[in-house]
């Protein structure tokens, strides 16, 4: 059986040690969504398209929502059993 990942698990948690407080960090879902966002906004084609089509609050919200959906789909795909899907 493969290890399952969950969106609410921390991506990079840190336990406390001498002089350092424990930190939970971002969830895997938040981390995956942030990576998708980072990739998109670093792509000049994506940014040019947004500027040319007129950036609005609605278009930005829709775009950001799609990155969260990408994260959810990635987690779902990672959890598929190799034999049973």
C-alpha cells in the first residue's frame, strides 16, 4: 500500500528545538497551490494575457481558484492506487 498524502498535512513542519519554536508551516494544499501560482505568474505569456484581457478582481479570483483546484487534483492523483486508480 502506498503512502497517502492529505491536503491538510503540513508541507514543511518543524519541531521545536533549542532556541527554535515549533512551526506547522503551510499545508500541502496551500504549498501546491502556491507553486502553481508562482509558475503562472512567472510566465510572461500568462501575465500578458491577463493584462491584455483587463485584469479584474473577478478574473484574479477565478485564476487563484483554479490553482487551488490544481492542488486538489494533484493530491487526488497522488493518492491513486497504481493498480486500482
